[in-house]
C-alpha cells in the first residue's frame, strides 16, 4: 500500500511537472509568436521607410535636374542680353560717330 501511495505521489508530481512544462512551453510559444509579429512589423516599417527614402531621393534628383536646367537657361538669357547690349552700344557709338562726322562736315561747309 505504501508502494502504491509512493507511486501515486510520484505520478502526481510528474503530472504537475508535465503541466508546468506545458504551461512554460505555451508561454514561450506565445512570446515567440509576439516577437515574430513584432519582427514582421519592423521589417514592413523598414521597407516602407526605404521606399519613402528612395522616392525622396528621386524627388531631389528631379528637382536638382530642374534647377540645373533653369540655371542654364538663365545663363543663356543673360548671355543673350549681354550680346544684345554690346551690339546696341556699338550701334549707338556708330550713330554718334556718324552724327559727329555730319556735324563736322556741316561746320566745315559753313
């Protein structure tokens, strides 16, 4: 009878240990599932951030290209205005010289 009681006590203790072990495994599986979900969420957030960064870089490159184009156009227009100004000054000097020659000729004739 004592042997039977001892065996029952050991079986009960073993059952308790098994139940505790199952609870521990269940808790660990739950924690692992939560960690996997958190990791998946972080991976998705990183991918989204990488996409946003890539789009931002593309936007900056596009704006830089537009600014470069506008800058070149401004320089081209400045150059054209400078050439026009030189041509206008040369024309004004030519007309002034011609008028001076007319006045000198008129002064000599008088």
